[in-house]
């Protein structure tokens, strides 16, 4: 059997003013794709795996149209060169927004179908924060999504999507999809699978996926910071028994709808000033304070200095703040040199709605990275070690701090641009605080301006009734 592998994976806030260009993507081509950690499991497959192209970028703003079209054209060219094919596996995210285009994944998947034809099986894996559409469902045969947030099952999900495809080809079965869009749109920080009610809902997915005639049951929270028609929670069922698929899809969608008002943040929340004050008063540590509105892994710009401003105003001591994206400030620190005293305006270099903060301090670390765009510096000022980065990036792993010779475990307060904490930082938090800070991934959902979202939609609309309606894929309908 010949199975091609490819895809595109990113998450885009439509509120983010900074377009993602080609320089934001890490592109794996041909055999190099199989060397990537998330795809190494493919090396053990006994059939013929034909890697095409996989592009991945840190969440951010909309993808530039030219960038998307260039990546798609190259991918489709490689896909055509791999023909004939029995199957295609696509590793996607589901919340990509391309400038001027709604439903970018639908476009990518439909283009794939046009190349490989109707007989070829196509399987896709999604992030549980992906947005599904009828167009996506119509052109796929198999589908599965992450079942954990924070995401610790990425490789397991990709392997499941591929194994479902390989097994279907081996057995000669032709599965199909049914789905239910659920009019609920909440942020990941309120729907973490480590907290109820999401923990219970997601714990049942493995058992539901083992029902006779069913291959997979997926529950997607959706991506709230994309103002587009497909943005919604959804249930997607893959299988061969239409009656059982429809029953499970309707039942799980109803459970999610009934739980909508029970979702809440898994950590203490408050305004920036409230959270900084709580951190100052804490008798335990380190306090990990998440700047949620500017979280790069949620689509944030990464350059807001609101929390730094409050840290300095309240004269909080023993702080590590990672990080503020500011290429110009990093350049000035490198020009000044290690040990130099610098006066800088940091922040607000990308998002015009935010204001910079002036700091005076000492350059205590310079990290050159692989190229100029990867450079980072540490400036120590008034009780805080402030990390500045030339490129927008998250600081969610202990190694992110260690390469800068910072010891987060010894800090009194760690400030990170994050929502829910990563698996490496969460155990350090004593306690964890999440600031409901401004930014393009604002957690105060009802105040987001929506012009494209289908209505009614909870929590933008609070009082309305709803009954699940199950939609079948066009391909499944043709098989009936």
C-alpha cells in the first residue's frame, strides 16, 4: 500500500495584526519529514510511506495569502509526483486562517482530494482547538483529534490517525464521517482536560471509539479567537455503522451543550494588578503568573509589556519575566554588549494597541541562537530579570530558561506569556495565577467583536435553546 503524508499546522488569531509569512514556518520536505519527532513512528510501517511536505508555525496572526499558496502549490506538486496512492494522511491543526480566505483547511483538504481522486482514502488528525466545517468533513474518510489540553498526546493522535487509515486499507473498508457543530465557543483555558467537566467528557472518548461500527469519536472545543463562520465546538465520528455513529454524535454533542456553563478556569484569575499584588503577598513560591492575553501559543503577538509595567509599579522583587518580543531592543543590547547598562523602551513594537515600557538595567546574558532572528537577551532591572526575544516564541519548557542561565525554580515569581501552564511549568507553580490581560487572545470572550461567527453562539449569546443535528459527509451519503 502506498500512503502519502503531509499537511499544514498552525493556529491563527484573526485579531492579530501581524501576518505570518514564509519565515514563520518550519517546512519539512520529502524524507526529512520522517526524521521529525512527531513523524518518526512512520518509519516502522511495513507499507510504502511517501512523505510530501509538512509546514508548521507557532500560532500567530493570519497567514499571508502568498505564503499559503506557495506552500500549497509545492505540497500538491509533491503529492502528484507520488501518484498512484491508496491513502493520504494529513497532519493538520484546524484553526489556520489565511488572509482573505475562510476555512483554509477545507481548501487544503479539498485540493488534496482533487489530486488523489475519489477512490483514495484520506485521514486527518486535528488539534482539539481546530474548527471543523462541512467542506472538511465532505472530503475526508477518517478523522481524529487530540484528547488532552495541554497537549500531551500529539504523537499518539497522529499515530491513531495513520493506523486508522492503514487498517482500513488492509481490511478493505471504507469508513465515513458524521459530525455535529455545537454552538459553544470557549477558550482552551476554560476547557482544559485536566479540569471538570472536560476531564470527564474526554475520558469517555476512548471507550466510545471502541463501539461496534465506530472507529473514532472526537470532541473539538474549537478556536475562539478566529472570527469566521466555522468557529464552533464540534463532535466528529468516524465509522461504518451510520445508525451508531449518529447516535454517538448526537449524545456527545448534547452532553457538551449541557456542560457549557460549568466550564471554568483551572487556576486563580484576576486583572494584571490583582495578580501581581497576589504574587507579592504570596508566602509560597515560585508563583507562576500567566500573561494570558498575549500568549504566543494561542496566537498572541508576544510583544505586550502590560505585566512588566505593573511588576515595576508594584516593585515586585525576584521576578523572571519571559519574554517580550522586541527585535530593536535585542539589537541595542547586542550592540551595547554583555555587562552594559542600557536604557530601553520595550514592548509595543508589533501590536500598535499596546504601549512600550522604559527600563534601565544591565545586560546579563546574550544568546546568539542559530541566526539573528533567534537572538535573546536578559536585562536585569529593579528586581526583575527580563527576557527580550528578537522572534516571537513561547517559554514553556525548563530548557527555555536554562539556555539563558536562568533558574526558574529559584525565582520568587515567574511571568510567562501563557494560558494554562505547560506540563513542565505547572509542577513548579506554588501557586499558579492567570492574569486576564489584554491582547489578541483576550480571555474575556463576550467582549470580542464578532462579525462572521454564526449566531446564536454561547457565551456571546446566553439564553437560547438548541437540539443536536447530525450532518453526514457527502462521501458517506453517496455510499448509502
